[in-house]
């Protein structure tokens, strides 16, 4: 079974906790704090794998969790970072959010971090100051990002073959490339898209996609063809194949118009893509009349027209050369831009935050706070201001006031420390 759609859940690793330890050595009294930081949680990373051609494996495994970071330990030892979890997908896989926004189009070789591992917590050695020599606290690690993802494969091909079932699309692909699609004299032999590389000359080649044939009413869901049309969405050029022999009692002109109407119903952009018309099975076109009519019809529309026989290869090389020539004038294969906006984590109730005071340091911890800190970039001024403003607004500072916090006392929230100012 060919699978080009899957839903999965991903979660990056949690950061390791920081350690509370003190330096101990013979003859050395009261060594300082030397608790190391926890390691970073592993990321979830997507990469393109050109050996993968479908999303079938995601039907069986749906949950992907990266390794957590290890806790820090004494002697300032950092915890080991969690291993990244690398997920391989076929080229052209779209990563979408649960509500359908495009997060990333996996069509280049660049790895993509879809979920970041949580930062490790700071060990107590971080909190030593001249006035605070024995900090007995450290910080827990932060959670990794988690996300429900939809994977959707949209193949990357320069040229898409469109046409009714049985007109010879798979045959054409098989004679011009090393792809070996199933060929037979019945409708819907092709149940999955096939890609083939067509080499014209040194350094000139293109990718040709053969998809299951479109049938009339496909855009209303009458057949498989419509579903697979998305695999030629990105194509730079459409080769519209027609049975030029009018076998099975068909009228080539009518067929041609029907398919174009289907393309248009599916997506007007696809219908207006540059098109080359190839009338196939010319080796058995005894009565030249249907063919001549088609030629006149197509030429009136100003489209290039080729008479070929995929079976005998007649006219095939000319068609391939023309395709390469047209492609050289066209923009590259479409890559989808991301339109995903990460939802901002919410500030919760101050009651869900625990506050502990160690040597005048107010240490805040809590579930929503943790998520917030994990997803805020504190080196960015705007983000930091947003964080502090909303922290004040949500009522935490009132709680601190009740506890007797003074101007200049330190507030410590995971790996963030700042002085309290009223
Ligand atoms: P598809 O459904 O469009 O992929 O069509 P296929 O490639 O599976 O071909 C359907 C049938 O038409 C098969 O029996 C092929 O052998 C036959 N066929 C394909 N091309 C030609 C051709 O150029 N001439 C003749 N006579 N038969 C062909
Ligand atoms: Mg086929």
C-alpha cells in the first residue's frame, strides 16, 4: 500500500536536573558548591532520505520521543545531553501542525529541528556569590517541545503526466527512465505515483512523475486520480497524454477537454501550468481522423503537440527534448513557505507556582512557568520584556510581596535570575 499521509506525535527530550553538591577534599574545610548543570534534552530532527518513497512506516510507529538529558553531578560535572532523534522522511514531505499550517517543506537536504530539547537545569555552583556561599538549591531541567504533526507527501517532480487511465503514461515513464511502473491493459493499473529520472544529455535531466489516471468526476471524489493529483501540484510542466488512436471507442478531443476540466476543478493553478500534449498509441492509429482533429484542436489553443508511440518509442525522444527545453525556461519546482505561528504559551495562576526562599533568593517553579521559560528566548530583549511584563500581570509579584520580598532581592526562575524591582 502506498501511504502519503500520516499523523504522529513528537516530543523532544527533557533537560537534566542541576546538582546540589559541595566540594569535599581531605584537609580542605568547607569546600564551595560544585554541582554541575543537567544536560540538554535531545531534539527531534527531520532529514530527507532519498531511499524512502512513502510514509508507510509512520502508520506503524506514531510516537517519537527523544532522549532526556542526564542530571548534573559533583565536581561541576555536566550531565550528558540527550541524543537527538532523527526521523527520515521522503523528499517532498510537508510537516504540518494539527490545524493544517505548514511548518516545514522537507524538500532540501538541510536537517530541520521540529522540536527543541529542554535546557538542562543549573547546578548549585551557578548560584554561588560572595554573600551566598553555600547555595543549597539547584534547578530542574526544562521540558522539551512537543507537537502533534501531520506528515503529507507531495512528491517533487519537474514534470507530471496527466491523462485518463490506460492511455500509456506508465509505459512512457518506463521507456524514458529506469523506473519500472506496472503496466497492463486495464484501468487503474497504477495505484501509486512513480518517479523516474529522464537523462537527456550530460548534465541535463529531469524528474517525471506518473500518477494514477484521472477519471471524469475525479475532482468530486469519483476515483483515485483526484487524490493523487496533489503529487503533481509542484510540477513545473504538465504532459497531458491522450489516446491518439481513440481506442476503446474514445474521442481524443473530448478526452482532452474532460481532463483539463478535471485539472481546473481540482486547482485552477494546475490547469494553467505550461502544458505539452502527447497523443499516444500512434502506431495503431489506423483511422487518422480522430488524431487530426485533436491536433487541430490543440494547436488552436497554442499548445505544443506531439504524436508518439510509447510502445515503439516513435516520437518519444523528440518529446523528451522539448520537455527539457521548456523546463530550462521555467522557474524551479515550488517549495512551500511556512505559515505556522507557534502558539504563545499561557501564563497560569500564581497559585500553581511554588516559591521557596533560600538565602534571600526567591526560587519559583511550576508547570506552566516551566513551559514558558522553556519556550522563551531570553537573549532576545522583546521576548524577555514580554515575559517579565506578563509575570507581573499574572499576580506572582503580589504573592512575592506578601511573602516579604524586598527591592534588590533575587528572583530565580529556572535558568533565569533577576533582581526584584517594585
Ligand atoms: P496508463 O494507465 O496510462 O499508465 O497506461 P499503461 O502504460 O499501463 O498502458 C495501458 C495499455 O496500453 C498497456 O497494455 C500498454 O501496453 C498499452 N500501450 C501503452 N503505450 C502504447 C503505445 O504506444 N501503443 C500501443 N499500441 N499500446 C500502448
Ligand atoms: Mg499507469
